[in-house]
C-alpha cells in the first residue's frame, strides 16, 4: 500500500510538462501542480482501509485496483470509491481509481486483446502492486469531427505508429485530454472515437510513464496559481486537475506495454466487450453523486444563512435540487443492485441504471448550478476582494457591520459565499461545468448508450401484447 510521500517522491522524474511555453522544473513543487499533487497524496494516505489480497499475486493491494469478483467486492469497491470521492468532495474527476477500474476490467477479459492478452494482465498486476496513478488520453486532437485521422492534412496529427521494431513500436503525434496527466505516474493512451479501417496506424492502445523520453505535456492554463488563498478559492486552491495535450515526438513503447496494435475493432473491444466502460463509468457516477451532494449542501446552507429556507419558492427549489441529486444517488445504487457476473466472473454494474444517469448528466449539472446561483443571488458579488479585507483594520469593521446574517458573523458568511462562488462562478467552476457536460462524450453519444442499454425489447413486447389483446370490435 503506497503512502502519499512515496507518491510525491515518484513525481521527481524526467517528465516534460509545459506551462506558458516553459518546461516545469519539478511538478510536485510548482504552484500549478503542487496543490493537486498534495490532494492525490492525501488519497493514498486515506487508503489504509482499502487493503485486499490480490488473487493474482497474493499481495495486499488497494481494492480499487482489483476486479470485483462478487457482489460483496462490488459493494466494497463503491464504499472505497466513495471514501476517496468524499476526500475531494467529488471535484477530482480523474482520481487513480478511475482508470484503475478500466484496467481491472481489461485484465478480466484478456481474450479481448488477442496476442497482447498477457500484457494487459501483467500491467494490471503492476498497477495494483505499485498503487500507480494512471491517467488516460483517449480522444484525438479536435482537428475535425467530420473525418478521422487518416483524412487529416499532415502526417500523424493523432498519435500513431511510425515504426515497428523487434523490441517495440515508435509513436508520433498527439492525443487529448490527459486530465491529471501532469501529476500521474503513467498514462494509458488509446482512442475511444470510432475509427475506420484506413486508420489502422492510429488504432493502438498502450501505457507509458509520464517521464518517457520524447513525451511532452502541454497544459491548459492552471487555475491554482491565481488562487489568492484557500479562503478566497477553497476549491481552486486544492482540486485543480490540469488537462493536457500529449505530444509524442517519436516515443518508444516496448511491446510489453502495448495492448492493442493496428486493430480498429480491438479499440472497441477493450472498452465495451471487457466491461471497462461500465465499471469505469460507475466509479465516475459515484464521484459525480458525491459532488452533487456537496453542491446541494452549499445551496441548503446558503438558504439557511439568508433566512429564506422556509419560503415556499425556496423550498421548491431545494426540493428540485434534492430530486436531481437523489436521481444520481439512486442510479448508483440501482446499478449495484442489478449487477451480475459476466462469463469471466467480473461483476458488472447494471447498465440500464448506469447509462440512464449518464444520459442526463449534461442536463443535471447545469440545472444544479442554476439553482445554486439563483439562491446565492447577489451575495457572491458583494464579498470582499480577498481575505486581507478581513485582516485589515481599515476594512474589517465595515465588513462586520454590513456583511453578516442573523446568527452568522461576517467572516463565516463571506467564507460560505466564497465557496459558493468557487463552485459555481469562478474559472475553476466554469471548467468543471464544461467537464461534466462532455464527461462521457457528446450528448448523442451518451444518450446512445442509454438507448442501447435500456432494454426497449421488453417494453415493446408489453405494448405489442396489449395491442394484440383487442381489435375493432366490428364483426
């Protein structure tokens, strides 16, 4: 079982992470990455109760990196994932258990990987034994959504194979969107976007250390350095996962790190035939549920502090909020209740409930934020510029006199509304809204999962049976 300090020490490698056109010298200490690195370290330190014997190795490892083989295992997985999610209040979308769940499902179905089956099994064991934080980049650069990589101008814009060697392959190009990649140990690189047979060079899946020679991470604007204090930006200052574009400048990948090779159909098999898409997204919905609960708590506290929590209109809004949050909570539990083992013994959460919740995620999250913003009103706009207004003798008295609520002194009220703003209106909050809107893909993709997994055959049969039970009544 890995400690937080061991994780932080592992970040001191040769990784090439770029911000503002310059390579970062030590991500664990850089203002953009140190906060999220400390948060991830805290997750490892909080995993002491997650230990379970890995049946493949006999070693005690983190249960979040072991395939659930019984209903009890699945429940224990949910409880552990919930514990980690509560440590970040759901604001870290790519914690180590996310890709860990994908890898567990991969290894449970090695047959889906053909000649590379042993690689998948061995890599899952490695991740579990070393408690590795694996991020992933499984989306091509957003060059064109109308065509695939083989039709783009220029060679190897999307990462693809440029050379095959006896000891491995050489890859070139780029891939997005490596959330948390700058502070991960390794990155799983693949493609979930459907490709054509002409895209065989890009139909690959492999895992690589973040410090691999020739790999560069070009990060979006980090928000943490602009957070003036934890008081002013309590979420930004702790949970800003940096998203990165991966650039592969002829990076060598050993054969034992390759899972899919020039196999378009194999890309789909790894995600959907193995159950990886189901188990990984169940973890994601567990995390999403915790995040919604946290937002609901902020809204409820704001209404109480403002003294409006008994107004019928406010109760209606809080009731709607409770309904929305309960839908996701219930879907997580329903997916567990309807879970069943597949032919390889992997317990898969029920897809009807899981994809039903995912299909509404892009509508649920903005509505929850809209209710919160409605309840805070102008309160988030009248907060002082920074915590220094509370420590300055020239401004503190004014704040104590004019910015308070009955039973809530100025400092506590300002603290609450600073949190509400960071959750709903800051740049960090805006990124999170965009993130949740497209968490599982474009709306037509996510709703397609819901459509295909609902089980319309049963309800259609019921309607057909009913229609067959009567006629016009005319002889």
